[in-house]
């Protein structure tokens, strides 16, 4: 009888089965390398470069993991959870019980597999990036058939095979605020349901361009970001669904604008990868030296939502209570932090990264650096950072002060 051939899939923060290329490779290897003897195990570890997640995102992560565990259990495939360990460290712990013959790693969901430009020639500006695309995003893969790949008997400490009690306690402790613009569950099934609802079953996508600057409620924007940050929804699946919408109803402002925003995400992900540490350094990609005021008491008040500016404090209260903030709200808060308080932008970015339910370091840093005038904003290459006139913004986007009344 031939020996069992074990393939481990390390999710690396990609908490879904849909459009998971590494899962396809794992299944193919397990089936063909050793017909009938191939077994799959799945590891959920801390990706090596991932900082500790904040409380709102941890709640969602626990939901996404619970859903995955149930779906894998249906095929008798164990999901081994090592919240504190990297994949390499987890494999060492596992070694006395099982040594997988092959370990495959999940990769962050992106529209393109690679971006061929070298660091020196990588576009500094989004428009240039977009014009240089010249190819269509890679289409998503379906969930592969997992039958017969489970059943590996694996005894381990309780925590590996069951929900992490600490993470669960944290998740339960922080119930979503009923006023939240993101009252949803973070697992894959909920992400796909939201995608179908927003793009196909409601007028969400059709009105996206007109409504995306809203501040209150679930429908002013897609709310895909928390799913994307956890990898419980694939960006290629979103793009494909937008194409399905266009095939049914025709392309319109809403679908075009959604594709544009997904390309912004792609732009920041590749930019962060190409530039490494300078992307998040205080001087940013421009290596620009700016004098900031390192006023810690002011920063501490701001962190508690007590900046003294009613509009900003309402935004911060929403962020602290729910983890979600509209794109407009994020821009206002960052612009005020940078231009009025003159606090170091990296402090604000770090604070956002802890509290945001969709915290994604490359997108967070890219947007903060852009607004601080050290990143990819072409206007800032030769002048000061862009500044939002908050009084005017409120008249435009919250004339009846709905947001302020809700969160003051
Ligand atoms: C200071 C600041 C910090 C931010 N930090 C994050 C972050 O940590 N994580 C995060 O996902 N987004 C971040 N954003 C971008 C944007 O605010 C959110 O992606 C968006 O508000 C999420 O809600 P949504 O999914 O409903 O967005 P929608 O408007 O429906 O957009 C759809 C998708 O497009 C992408 N997208 C939209 N706007 C942007 C943008 N400005 N930059 C890059 N991608 C974009 C996102 O993946 C988003 O889910 C930040 C923006 C600012 C100004």
C-alpha cells in the first residue's frame, strides 16, 4: 500500500475557498501525485508581515474562520488555526504529528498575477498606471471538488483544531454597533451574498458613482472592503460580477467607477510591493521632509474622538464604535489631522490600521501618504498637500447633518 501524501494549504490571510489558486494547485497535487492517497490539510496562520489586527477586524476574522472550518469539515479536511504563529513556525509545531510533503501558500487576491514594470519605471501616478494596463484582469476560479481529500487523522492540542477561545471571546465581546454602516458578517458566504445583492439584485452598482460619497447607511457604497481585507472575497470575483452586470444591463457610470476603484486598490498594492519601506516612511515615495508637530497630548485626545472639531469627532466616534468609515469621512479626518493639527501622518495611519474593520496596510498607507503630500498625488509633487474645506464639504455631503447627529 502506498503512503499517504499530505499537501498543506497555508491560507496566509486569504480566508475563502472561492478563487483560491493555491487551493487548486493543492488539489491537483494531492490527486495526481498519489491517486487515492492524497490528503489535504489547511493552515490558518499569521502571515509573516501582518501586524496584530484591531478589535473590529478580529471579530470579522473569527466569523470568516468559523465558516471556513465548517465548510472544510464537510469534506473532513482539518483547518488548523495558529493565530500567533507564522506558517513556518506552525509547521515546526506540527512536525511530530504530520510533515506535509508539499506546502502551498495562498496569495493576496489581486486582479493581475504580476506587474511587469521595474521599480524605477513603475508609474508614480494612477492615471499612468491605468493607461498602461493593456490587458484584462485574470478571471476567477471556482471552488474545486474536495471529495476524498479529507480524512487525515490528526490529533493535536485543542486550540489547533477548534476555534481559538481567545479570539472568540474577543469577537463576542465586541458586538457590532446597531448604527454601523457595516452590520454584516465577515465570512465568505456573506461576502458573496453582499456582492450579489449590491451588483445584481439591487440598484447599488447602478447608482454607485452618484452615491459613493455618502456617509450614512449600508447602500451608499459596496462595503466590499472588509471582505477584501480578510480575503473572504476575491477581487477577481468582484470584477467578474461587474462584467456580468454589464453583460445584462450594459456598462454605465456605476460599473465603470467601480472598476476604477478596484484598480486604485490594485495600484496601491503593486506600488507598496515595488517600493517596500519607503512607501510607508514619513517622507514617503517623494522622500519629502515635512516638519510635523509631535504633540502627544493632542494626539491622545484625537484618538479618543476629542479633537474639538464636531465634524471630525463624529467621524472618529463612528470609527471607534464600528471600525467602518466612509471614504469621504476618511479623507476629512486625514486632511484635518495633516493640515489643521499638523500631526505626523504616520501616527494617524497607524491608528487607522488598528481600528479599521477593513484595515489593509498598503491601501491605508497609500491613501494617508497621498493626502499628506508625500505619496502618489500628482498635485503634491510641486506644491502642498490637498486640503479639504470642511465647512464646504459638509454643505455638499451632509447638508442635514445626519451623520453628525448620529455620531455626536
Ligand atoms: C485615509 C484613508 C485610509 C484608507 N484605508 C483603507 C484601508 O485600510 N483599507 C481599505 O480597503 N481601504 C482604505 N481606504 C480606501 C477607501 O476609503 C475604502 O476602500 C472604502 O471606503 C471602503 O468602502 P467600500 O468597500 O464600500 O468602498 P467602495 O467605494 O464601494 O469601493 C469598492 C472597492 O474599491 C476599492 N477602493 C475604493 N476606494 C479606494 C481608495 N481610495 N484606495 C484604494 N482602494 C479603494 C476598495 O477595495 C473598495 O472595497 C482608505 C481611504 C483613506 C482616504
